[in-house]
C-alpha cells in the first residue's frame, strides 16, 4: 500500500485553515485587538490610581488646613484667657506676669499658657547710647565697630536724615545695595534690629529675646528679668548677679535690689500694662503640638476693650 505524505501547518496563517470558521488573518487582528484592550485597561487603572492619590492628598491637605485653623483659634482663645486672668479682681485667681505657666483643657486640646511682663525686657526705642553699647558689646569685634553700630541704631530711630559720625542714612543703605533705608522713626519690632546696616543677623536674633518696643522705658524690672538680660546692663558683674538671683529665688525683696546697687539706675519697679503671652496648643489625645502663638497684649488701658493685641505671631 502506498503511503501518502501528510503536511502540517508551520505558521499561524496556515493553522487558521485547519480551524473551521476562521479565515486567514483573523487571528492577527484578534491579537492586535487584545493588545489594545490591555493598554486601555492599563490606562484606566493608572487614571484610577492617580485619582485616588489626588483625593487622598486633597483630604490630607484639607485635614492639615483644618488642624492649623483649629490650632490658631485655640491659641487665640488662650491669649484671651490670659488677658481675662490678668484682669481678675479676685487676687487668688489672678495670674501674674512672672513667667509662670498655666495649663487648661479647651476644645479637646491642652493649652500651656505662659505670661511674662514686658518690663522684664529692655526697650530698644528708649535705650540710650550707653545702654545700646552695652547690649551690643558682646558681639562687636572692635570698639570702632561697636561705635558704628550704636550710631546706626540712633540714625535708624531718629526722625531726621542727618548722618551721625559713624552712623548710616539712606545713601549708605543704597551704597550697600539694600532696597530700603533707615525708618527715621521708632523700631516697630525688636526683630527689626537685623535691618540696621552693619549689625549681623545672628547678633540681632540673640538680642531680640531680651528686647521689646512696648514699654517706652530704657530700664528693666530686676524682679522679672532673666539672668542673661541683666548681664547685658552696663557694668554688670556675673558673680554679683548670680548671688542676687539666689536671693530673688529665695523670695528676697528689698535685699534683692540692694545686692545689685551698681546697676540700680537701670532698674524700674514698673509692672504692666504690657505682657507677652506664649500659648502652646497640644492635641489632648496624642500630645502632639498643633499650634503655638506669641502675643504682646496691652491690658486695662483702653475703656472700649479689656485688652489690645500689640503683636501676634503664630506657627502651626
């Protein structure tokens, strides 16, 4: 019997001839269609992922903005509470501006409130030349530089445009490439000291914690001032101040001021009416800090309002 040689398909197009109902080329078309469908599905999945990510980020951003707004409102409430307690008629309930802290729970958060009388700082606008020189001396590399800085501060805050011997007026700021000149008026904030020509920002920043522009007096209350602030006074002696601080810590009154007799002309017994209020807002559940405010308020001097906010800084 003679055998018949049988051939087998070697390519997809040939294979299609052996499948009933499939015409040549249809397998290739279906393959292309399948690839297109897969690409469409992939793109749709990618779009869904991007949409979900966008929604998640928007929700997180909204949550952050809500937390920041909540923190600021609670901080403002803390400042109002501090003002109310400073004006408290009942002495036992009245808060003092001696740097002590108070904690209260409000709106599902814990507020830590610290009040310090501004008389514990030196007024930058009222300090005379001797006091200014003493404040800046720890940062000046030479006496010539110190004189230049003092004259530049005086030129900044005096109302005229006449340049002091070592000071700076408009032309000097322009020559230095600065787009501003001296205010020719009082400092609006202690941090403005860094804008005075020649004074390093690092020195201004370190001094700012001991300076104010809200007392109108170039003196300091020794019962409230920090050790660092007292050391900035002309003729201050560290050992003498340390002994006096011990007396103050033990509740010494008249003996405290007497132990610093050499600095007496820089002292004042003034208390109020301006206070610096620091409010830290903690989440009551987690303890995480969600806001912090520092405000300087004027208390009991306005017949139309119990207090006025003179300065406000907030950070979430």
